[in-house]
């Protein structure tokens, strides 16, 4: 199975002046933890790791492929064919066969699925609404900052001279639910080998900050991780 891991751009790009000592590791640790905590509060999600299902609105009944489907519709249906049965098997969705319709199923959220669901939507230029759904778990706890590096680029992310601050952190995830732990092999098959975060394991990650012309640092890192099938 092809693995695609997408980091969602932080919804809240915050301007932070990290005190007089810009490279104080403890200040960076606080900044990183605040970023991860804030997205959980604002989006009302259970953690910083999310498994993307596809564009689907529950309750949902399988829609067979059609020759009239756009490329996006074909791709989305292919995702749902894989994600929905998996999470029904795990226990986050119900799955009932559609009467008189071979290989079509009706899906809805279980109580457990409702607890971990993260729904968000966006509209296309034509006004069509795309309903996106994911199951999120694993709040991040920043353990320590291991390194801070500064480098200036003639053409940075903004297209002009830019100073970037790379901050290496060690972190753990907390409250990893049993449905992740007990089904980690199945999740890895669909979402990739690095898609599962287990408790009591320390993971490395690098955060990015941009130094603005005002001397402040702007967070440009992702506040949650969205795993795609």
C-alpha cells in the first residue's frame, strides 16, 4: 500500500517573542507545547495524530464508481473502500450490508467513533461542500528541546531573504487508546509504518520558526499530523 503522510499547515500561525534569550530551550519547549495543546482545544480533537478517512458524511452508504466520476471522486471512493471497513472492524464504525445491493454497505459512527471523530469541511469554487472526517488520538507531550539551529536563506519559504530557526524536540504521546494499540499492525498496513504512536516511547521531531523583520519568531510548524491512506 502506498504510504502518504501529510502534515497539515498549522491553523493558528502565532507570532511569538520568546523573551530576551531567543534561543532559550525552555522557552521553545513551552512554545511547542502551547501549540499542540491549543489545536486540541480549538478544534476539540482528542489528540495530535489523525487518521484521515476521506470525504464522507455520516451516516454514509457506499456509492459505486461511475464513468462520470471526476478524478477526485474516483480517488476519494478508493480511499473509502479501504478506510471505512478497517474502522468498522476496529469498532469506530458500524457496517451493515445494503439490502439487495451486492458489496454495498451502510456506515455510521459508534459511540467510540463519535468520541474520537474530527470533522471539518471546505467548499470548492463551485460551491460544493467537501466533508472531511478523521479519527484523532494521542496528545503530544514535549519532553525536551535537544537542539536549536539558525540558517538564513536568500530565497526562503516566503520567496525572499529569510532566517529560519529549526528546533529539534523529543516528545511522547499520552492516552493512546486501546483501539490504536490493539490494531496497530492493521493501521500500519493502510497508513504506513510510522502512522502509530505508542505510549512510553520517545519520538524526535523538528519544528520550524521564521524570524520576522520585527525580530519576532513565527511558528510555521504543524500542530497536528494527518495520516492519509
